[in-house]
C-alpha cells in the first residue's frame, strides 16, 4: 500500500517535501514528487493536488507533517508538549487563533485549512492508534 508523506513548509514554498513511499519486496521505494510552482497555491488547490496524486498512485494513507489542531484549553500545559519545548519547535498552538511565536500564525492557519479542505474531500483524520481493518485500507480517500 503506497503512502504519500508531506512535510509542509513554513519558510519557503520550495521547502515543501512530498514523497511517495511504497514497499517493494524487502525494500521501501521512495519517490520524491516535485512541483515547479514559485509560490504556494491556494490551500484548496493544494488539497486537490494531494488528493489527485493519492488517487493516481493508489495511496490510501496521506501523512502530513504540520499543525493539525488547536490545543485544548483543558490540556494543562501552556501551548506545548515537553518534547516540543525540548526540541525548540515553533508554531505551538493554543486556543483558536493563538500561536507561539506569533509569526507562525499564517503558517498554522494554512495547515489547518489544508486539513479541513482534505476533510471536505473525504479524508479522515486518524483518531486511533488501532490498525485499520483490511476493508478500510481499500477505500479512497483514506486517512490523514
């Protein structure tokens, strides 16, 4: 089962990383997908491109590396998990509209809008650590 992995770029559109991973016998093939756009497309266009790529390549799993949700106010920690603090990662989300540092608010908004756009195309956020059943693996679109 091919998997599309996407690392969302916060500084430059040229840093966007898109890779198709597929097991080929004992090895995992890695195909880097390159787009020639000089500027980021509108979020709906990127969602459509990723969805189309998954359909063309039969990838039912789409992994996105980027902020996925606003932090719950009852989580207990101010804005971040310990691992984020230790790794000095940016774009820590708080309540909706709150991002630390504030300069990442636009990036976080773009990421969240992308997740929502993919959701409107039928992709579902993974909500469990349980392995999907074999019949779930063959439905398109699949899991984020």
